[in-house]
C-alpha cells in the first residue's frame, strides 16, 4: 500500500510539522520502520530546509495502521502496490555523518520525491533517488569531491586538499595531513614534466601513472600521507568522475558499514 499524506493544506509550517510528528508517532506505535520515524526520533533535524509538501509512504497494509494514519492526518490517499522497503540506510548514513545538507536532501527525496525533483533541476528521476540526494548533500557540504578522469595531478591534489574530514567536518585535509603541501608541489612538477616535451618523469616515480588515470596515482599518494595522521581516504566508484571522502581512522569501519548498507560503493584507497 502507498499512502500519501498532504501537508501543504496545513495552515502554517508549524501545522505541517505537527502533522508529520503525528504520522511518525502512528507509524512508531505500529512498529513500522520508516525514514519518517527515524527523522522524527532525532527531532526532525533540518525541518525548515526540507519542509516537504507531502509525504509518500510505501507500507504493508494493516487495518490498525490504516486507522492510525487516518486519525493522525485528516486526509490520506491510498493506492495499491508500492515497495515497503525504505531509504533508512541512506538516512542513517547522512545522520551519522552530521551533514545537515545531506540529511535535508535525503529526507525530502525519501518522503516527497516530487518536491525534491522540482527543487533540484540537476537531479535524475531514478529509483534510488535518496542515494543521489545524499551524494549531492555531501558534495555541497565539502565532505565528498568528484575528480574528473581528465584532471591533472595538481587539480586532483587541490580537490582532495579541500575535503573536510568526517565525521567531525571541521578540519581540511590539506591542513591536517603532514607533507600534503609537498605533494602539491610534486604534482605540479609532474604535470610540467608531462607537458614539457622532455624525457618525462622517472620510471619509478609513484605519480607517473602509466596505466591509470593521474587522479588515482595522486589519491594513492595522498592516502599514504593521510594514514600517518590517522585518516583514511575512501574512493567512490562513480564512472568517469570518481568521488573521494576522508575519514578519521577510528570511524572508518563504522562508516564503511553504513555505506555498504546503503549500497554506496566506497572503498579505502590503497
């Protein structure tokens, strides 16, 4: 069963929020797991930014739950079908990272797909919309960066250096990793060697990248430096524009558990 609960007929933002809380309470009382239940349990973080116009819930039909939803919301539209699976794993990742931009996007994409697509003209209307919403929020917050396969070494290093390290999201990678400034200089020198028309880089230079893209060689060198500071660099396999994220080593195992549960293919750079 798919239930749609309108919110935009409420007289005020406070009225929309109250209706959300009431619906979440009905779901929780019925033992129904849903992004809305998790979001409400956390106090609806990012409510004003997400501010959905409606919520669409794919739920297994139960008469008691149907009655509770009717009592919690004045109007509930029901349709057969729908996938009772949820986007909870993606929400839990965003919430664990404490990245408000990702939480807001994931909530809206999960509960009010139409409004999310209206607000983000670059979003693709794909089945797992919350995954793309999470990526977009992480990029917006500066904790995930995409590095194009055509990037020079210096461009790749600069992109990695701008990352904020999760889960605290306070320190920049370039500021916290010893030797990173030297890596930037080495990347610039390697780029000039490639373009200079001379003999090029030494065969044993780890930045040479004969059989891979330059960004991959740079990421490997950055990850080696980061490991000395207790930081793990993760790579997101995303076609021509792989993504990179930096995480405190003490939190890396938990982060990889959450990304795996959310079907987001991050792996440590080695």
